């Protein structure tokens, strides 16, 4: 039975992965300071935009909170004297715009609550830590065997997910990870089916999935308990950082990150693919594979947060694969995410952008071949390989697994059907978003091309050609009409035999034609000469 509170009526499920863009539209001087008017937009629709007003001091506070990243951000320096000068304000506005561009385009910084609050205070004003604490307190009152040791502040990137280190009083030396998470916009299972799915996950015992010990869901959120790994995630291992530190400090600019040896790339990659195949064969969808969601436990990789897809929370890589229309199924999403993970295991950092067609030199040609089959321009245009096909590549086919028995998840038929319907709804939302993005890109390219200097020159040349062609055609038209008139004057009209032959009128017609004003022609057309 769930103890969590119900959401308010009409509650909006916001997709926090949709990028925010910010443009400083104007500035205004007040008594002793300048305010900058910023137009913020979510996604590609200009209708989904709003204004926020910020002072330089607000930017300075924001920048101070982001210094934990270890990245030098281009905030313009302070100036105490002459900071109200018109030229200085214009120069500072350009500098602040460059600063906004740098933080909104950085994949980790842009997802932080600090940046979201700065740009969208209406949607991010809630105190999620306080909400989580209230829910967790209710849980501990209902189950007295658990005790909170400490909150794990900002160890993950999700704004609406909070972590706590807890212990079981009956096993005081063991440590567990409690997480509270808000349900997301891709939650398409009914409350009853979601509870059934979570119950199934807590009953699983497989080598490639991190065990889920307890779960409770409501109409708005979920509470989960699983074992805590002191060694941290695969990303912690690659970046050589302490697992309990802030994710911005750990991952924005790691100093010691290093790719793995080939034997570990092969073994971990194969184990992760086995975990994905296990989920897919059971009719379950994941969509949240990345190195922070993989735990290495005694040489075995285990997938974490496999419930995320069913809870409806958006994928960390959603901004990337929404740009690629061929990645439109849950399996293709998992394969695309696997490509990112394999790249990070190889080079010690995720790819800067996708598609990737140039790879740093490594002695592992088999790895690069698999990366190309997933992350190259050709792969992103033609489609992803299957999980089974990846397992058969030379990189992974010869890996000896410790658990060689056939693994499977037995999903009740009713739940399997519900999962299938939910998966189709998730894919439909993705495909619609991809369609909108594709149309926006086409329109943007067309507008950019239409306004380019080269296109303007081309249109000018074309207009001149059309003008000359029109003039030539008008000249021909006048000439033909004149010749026709001349020809009709040379022939004699029919007369009676007894009538005298009338005199020729050719000269008179030619005289009339020569007296037409210049630029006029028969039929009202202009004769351009």
C-alpha cells in the first residue's frame, strides 16, 4: 500500500530535459543599477517563452554557485565606476549574452537546478529537498526498522530526484540508498500496473540488474531502496572521483578521467548488453543507460534505475536522440545510449556531440568499428543495430561470461500487455517531438538560406534575367503585331467587278504605326526597346 501523497489536480508533468535558450532583448537603467530583460524559451516553439529580469549581481550570484564545476565561465568582470555609461552597458550586455550561451549549451550545467531557477523561476521555485524529506519521514514512521544516516546532496543530475544514505537497524553495518523521485511526462502505465511492475522488479534476482529491495509509488512520486555501492558508479570509476560528491564537481571537469583497458571494455560492454537483452526479451523498456546508471560489483556490471522508463522520467540523452528521427523505438534508444557509454569507457569522457565521424586514435580497432555502427552520421541516418547484433560483433562475441545460464524475466501476460501499450505511447510522444524538431530545422534552414548574401545575389541575377526575358518577349510581340498589320494592308479588299480598284493603303498604315507614342503597343502591352 502506498503512503505517498497524491498530486494536486491538473498537475503539470514538465520535461526537464527540454533545452532552455536565453536571449537578452534589452536593458533598462534604474536609479543606481541596470536591469537586463531576458527572453527565455523552452524547446523550439516561440509560444513557449517568457521574460525574466536580472541584474548583474544576479549573474554574479549564479556564477558563484557554479564555480564548483571547475570550469572558467565567461562572466564579464565587475566595474564600480562608470558602470552606467551607455557604451559600457552595451558591452556588458554582449558579455552576459555570451555567458548565457555558455551555460545553456553545457549539458551538465544547463540541467542544474541553479540555472533552471535563474531562467525559469515559476516552474522551479519548489523546494524539492523539503518535499522529499516530508515523503521520507512519512515512510520511516510507517516502517521503523530504517534510519536515515545522511542526505546525499546533488550526487545525481535529476532536479526532481533526491538521495539519502540509510541503514537497516537489524543490519546496522549495511548501507542502503534511498531515492525519492517525481514521476515524469512519459509515465503511461496506470497506477495499478505501475505498482505491479515495481513489485516484479523487487522480486528479480539476476546478475546484470542491480537489486531493488523496496518500492512504493503514488500518483505523483516513487520511493525506492537498493544497496549502496561505496565504489560508486562506472562513471565514478572512469573519472576517479568520490561517489558522494556533487555531480557538477565530479563530472564537469574531471582531472584524472581515463578510459578502460580493452579487456574491461569487452567484459563490461558484453555484460551491459546482456542486461539490456534481458529487459527487452521480458517486454520491459529502459531508455536510461549511461555510465552513472551502471554499478560494477565484483567484476560484474549491473544496470541501475531500470524502473525509470516505467516511472516516466525523461532520459539524460533525450536532447540528443530527439534530433535523430531514426532513433524512434525503445530498443534503438538503448543502443544509442550504449554507443555513448562505450565511447566513454574507451576515451574516458562522453562524446562532445553526435554524430561522431572522427575518433581519437586508440589501439582498439574493434571498438571503433562498433562505435561507428552506432554514432556515425551514416548510422544515425540509417538506423541503429540491434542488441543481439552488437553481441555478435568481434568485440563482444568471444567474451566468456561468469553466468552462462539463460536468463529471463517472467512477466505476467496482463502486465506485459500494459508495458507494450505504455512503450508505444512513449515512442509516439518521441516521434511527435522529432517531427516538430525536423520541421523547425527545415524552416530555420530555409529562412537562413533565403536571407544569405549568396541567395540575395542569386535572386537579383534571376530578377534581371526575367526582366530581360520579359522585355525580349514584349519586343517580339510588338514586332509580330506590326508585321500582321502591315501584311493585311498589302492585300486588296474584295470588290464588285464593276467597282474601280481602290488605291493602296499600305503607306497610310505605316504612317499610323510610326505615330504611336514610344513605349505603347497594340493591345495595351508595353513595348520596351
